[in-house]
C-alpha cells in the first residue's frame, strides 16, 4: 500500500508543482520498472493525471520511455497514453 501511495504522490506533486516535474517523472520512471503490477498500475494512473494537467510536457517525457530496455517501463507509458487517448 505504501509504495502505491508514494507513486500517486509523485504524480500529484508533478501536477501541483510544475517546477518539480522532472524529478517526479524520474521517480515515476523508476517505479514503472517495479515488479509489482499494482505499483505499475498506479504509475500509469499518475501519468494519466499528469497528461490531463500538461499533455505536451508529459507526452514528451513518455516518448523516451518507449525505448527503455525494461519492457515494463514501455508498457506503463503505453498504458498511460491509452487511458487518456
């Protein structure tokens, strides 16, 4: 439960504190590779929330995730974009 709450907080922090955006995206990217499916689902939801708030900046950040060596990271990026398309 605690890791999921932390991941949700990272997304909210990126929305309410745009100056923290890059740091929060880095935290979410690390969490996107977490072996727990629930954590990855919360990452995707957090990213979807960020897409609602700043679509251009979040989409630009996610483009780099598609080429990640970890397929879990690429999958989370695709899931976040699918939720908001």
